[in-house]
């Protein structure tokens, strides 16, 4: 994962739950975003890093384990 990658946020706890009020469900987001900044040091491997991502409903922070790269920035 790196800055510029197009990602999809993954959350198995709220997919299909009509009563979910997470950031994405509460704002009606499509969960597709672009990584805009790495928030931890590059050598840290915990949860595949910590990232700031720009989504259709605003900026949100996620661990790499909470998202899947769908298109890499080259």
C-alpha cells in the first residue's frame, strides 16, 4: 500500500446491516477512496500500517488491514 492507491474499505461487521451507524453507513459512502498519507513510520508492520484516506464523504483514517487495494498508483 502507498499514497495514491485506490482502495475499498472493508468492514465485515456492518456489511448488509441496515442499523449500522459507522462512518461509511452513516454518510452513505461507496467505501472507495484514495490513500493520501501514511500516518505511521514505514518500518511499522502492525495491521499493515495506518493511513489517511480520502473518500466520497470526506477524509477518514484506517489501518491497512481494514482496506483492500483495488488499483495501485505507479
